């Protein structure tokens, strides 16, 4: 495996986490809109259910971002990912 390809598995893991986070962000946006509409409609039970779903989604976002940060820190410290790649992606 060339030096250039050595970081490929880590980058794929990071891209998977990024994809999962993006899906959760879309879900959060959708549920939040439903929550706001339920507040306007005074449907308190549905709004409460929306809040519970938002909390679950938020926990998933926190878990994903923590996992991604740990993976990135580990890869950078072990030299698996070229620092130039990280800079270019930001």
C-alpha cells in the first residue's frame, strides 16, 4: 500500500460519520418544523412527542460528532491522515 493510500480506511470512516450526521441534521430539521407546527396548532401531545424525537436525534448528533473527533484526533496523532488533506477539506 502506498503512503498516499494509507489513510483511505480512516477517511472512509470519517465520510461515513459525516453522512450519518447529515442524515440526522435533515431529520432534526423535519421534526423541528413539525414541532413548531404542533405548537401553533396547540397540539401539545404531538409537540411533546416531537421534543422526545428531537432529543434522540440530538443525542445521535453528539455521539457522531464525538466519534468523528476521536477518530480524527487518533488518525492525526498516528500519522494516518496527511495534515494537508484535513486543511484542504475545511
